[in-house]
C-alpha cells in the first residue's frame, strides 16, 4: 500500500506541473516572436488579474462558472462518460433560474427566492443531462454525440423562446428577475467595485465539497466510480450500470445548470443569449487539468480564469489570441504528460 502513494502523488500533481512548465516555455517562444519580453508580458498579466481588486474579481467570477462546468465534466468522466453538453446544460440552468426569478413576486424574501431559483437552475440543467443519460442507459447511445447535438438544440430553443416570447425591446434577453438576486462581492468589499464577482462563488465551493463527499463517502459514489473504472466488473458485482450512467449524466447536467446562477442571479439579473458561450467547452479543459477531482477542479478553474482575464490585460502588447493558444497547449500537454508520468510511476514501482 505504501508504494502506491508516491505513484498516485506523482500522477496527481507532477503531470499538471509539467504541463504548466511546457505551456510557459511555449508562451515564452510566442511572446518573443512578437518582439516582447516574456517577463514584461507575464508581469502585466498578473497585474491585470491578481494584482488589483477589479481584475481579481473578474478572475473569481469566471472561475465560478468554470468550477460548475468543470465539475459537470469531471463527474461524467468518473462514471466513464464524456459529457460535452455542459454548454447547453449551463444555458438551460440560467434560463430556468431566470424563469423562477420572474415567476416569484418582488416581495418574496431572499431566503426563499434564492434557493428556489438555485433549485430551478439545477433542475433545468439536470433535465437536459437526463436526456443523454436515458438514451445511454436504455439504448447504449453515444453520450458524446447526444450531448454535443443537444447543445445546438437547447441553445436554439432557448434563443427562440427569448426572441419570440420573453425579450425586452430589441435585445435578446429576458426581463429582469423580480427576486432571487444574490449580493455582489463589491457589496461586501467596495474594492471589488465594477467586477462581476458575486457570492455564487460560495455555492461553487460548497458544491465542489458536496461532489467530493458524494464520490468518496457514499455508496452511490462508489458505484459511479466502479462503473467508470470497469463497467463489466461493476455489473457482475451487482451494480446497475444503466441506472448509474443515467444518474451520473443527470447530476452532471444539474452541476452545469448551477453555473447559470452566477450570471443570472449574481451578475445581470436576467437570461441573455450567448452568456454561456465557451464556458461549457472550457469546462472540459478544467476537468482534465483538475484530474477529475473535486479539489482539483476549482484550482484549474482559477488557472483558466486567470489566463482568460489576463488575455484582456496583455492585449495592448500581444494579441489576445496568444492566450487561446496557451490554453490549448495546457490541454495538450496534460493529455501527453499524464499517461507518461503514469508509465514512469508504474515502472518505478516495479523496480522497487
């Protein structure tokens, strides 16, 4: 048992660190190709993110949404399922939260309105996640194809509903919610004034902790992980693999749907077309870099949020597309280094 600890530690931490070093080297080369100093660019990136309250607030805001979508992908991967539908699930959750906020009277107390909207967001995303879950469990349909196709269906349906029934004026967003808004961090710390960061970040942290408890402290979580590792053996051991897969994708959809709370209840206070653009797919990268672990996902979300916000900060001296390249390099480096580190760790245990 003691010999497995170093290998597990190496895979969990060494591989992402190597991937980040590779990304840093590639970033240096790209920056030099634009005739700039890597030190100056990285200094400007840090100053524009963690170096001031507004930039930090924007990082926290983006990381909040990415934590939810990252958890949605990670939970699916733990069950052996590739959930590429977080984009549509996130949008559905935001739309459901907006509908709930519109349905309740303006005089509804926050301690009632906020939980109602949060539950609605989880249900909206969960319903979208349940569709590929049911098809996978009943017919063995590929969750990859179904979830990615559902993104287009859900986004088109929501856009039609807003444009045809709920839009305000010429803009493609719903009316502002009557109740259910959550405080901004600027209300608690004036230094964050102007940033979109809000107290949904607390929900993201609690959700990550709850997912960790579910995966590693409950029988249902054990069944899910066993199904992901070896479905045939799990089924032989009495686990209903189809039911586990349905539950996993439904819960994954609910997690992504909760990300809509960050925008609808914490930032704009209405649903708007395109608010989820990119966050669902970037959640895949967050899950991979976070090693599909509830503790690693928020850290990876902070990393990618910093890179995203930093691209705006350094846009004056290098193209912001360089940040997109760095994001891709991190993902590719993780995909390459993790199996290599696993191989070396396994070889080291055999030698020992």
